[in-house]
């Protein structure tokens, strides 16, 4: 371990590019306007520009009556949301004693579906994981305006088809544990696609992620009070018993282009 660290330091000293190692977490140790992200499985990290928050406000992708818990927010050094393509993702879980949640579109968009993964039978806290769907299991991308996409992963089943124009709050699948999911949950994220518009559909026709994770805002009710939460500002982790459950509050997107 020590040898690797020394090698890394010496290679950094020789390098003239702006790659720096930083602490992935809240707070990180990057300068203002930057955020720490890992960039390879070995855990090397660097400060990258903080992306602009997505302009629209999303709805919670669960049924309004269900209570859901945030079990992983972003940038926890011990967790998995540390790479640039999931830096602002959130894991949401219905109560382990309740039935799996129904998953709804959090804004209208065009669907791109990657399915065929088998949902493991058994308890919500099962730990069998696999690489199906590049680890994301059954997943749906919804393409919104300006190259923003919302992502719904680890679904037990998918109820829409590629090419469907999905309405806000349309049911798109079930909360599951397909792919690399240590427990039944929804991995929910928003990305911004770059490059020409004509390339977006091709990107989304491949499984896995296109573009980088961006901060996004969404409405929840916490203890009966409606709040708008930014995915970059919350900190939650599995088995955090201090948090109150969230429930959905639906008003449709506040981005006029998405009405
Ligand atoms: Zn996740």
C-alpha cells in the first residue's frame, strides 16, 4: 500500500497536467467550484468542475402514498456514488417490510430501455449481485429537453418500451435488486449528455451511463412538509435511523419546456 502511494506521488510530481488526488466526501478538499471525483477503480481521484444543476424540478419517482428512505447520497467516500458518472445519484428504498415500490417517471421524456436481468427472489436485503446491465440491472433512461436524462436502475421489471413518450408520473417499472444492488432499491440519477443532439439516441441505446451526473432538484414531503431538495446537498446512508421517510409530492415539472 505504502509503495503504491509513493509511486503515485512520484508520478504526480512528474506530471504537469492538473490531476490531483483529493478526498471524496462532504466536505471534500477541492477549491471552490470544483468537486472531488474518483476516476478509476483503484480509487485515484481528482477535482473536477461542479456541473450546473439541472434546470427542471423533478417529482419523487415513487407512488405518492409510499414512504421511501434515502440510503445513499453522493460523495460518500465509503460508498459507490463516487465516480463522475454517478456523483449526484441517490439510492431510494421503500421500507423493507413493505411491498416493493412502484417506480414512476419523475418528468415526461422519451424512454430508452435496457432489460432482461432476472430480479433475485427473496428478502429486500439480499446481497447477491451481478453485472447484468453493466451492473445497473434493468434500467430506463428518460430523455428530457436539452440533453438531460433521468435514470432509473436495478428495476425488477420494466413497463415501458424504447421509443415510448412517457408522461410525468407514468408507472415505468418496479423497485428491484437487479445488477449490482446489495439491497432492493432504486438508483436514481440525472445526467447531461454532451455532443451533438444526433448522438444522444445512440448513446442511450447502449446500456450503462452516458454523460456525467449533474445535481438535480426534486420535491419531497418530509414530516408532512413539502421541500425541494438538491441532490448535491443531502447526506444519507444505509441504516441511518435518524432520517424521516420521504413521500412524493406531485406538481409536474417546473421547467416550462417540459409541460
Ligand atoms: Zn446507487
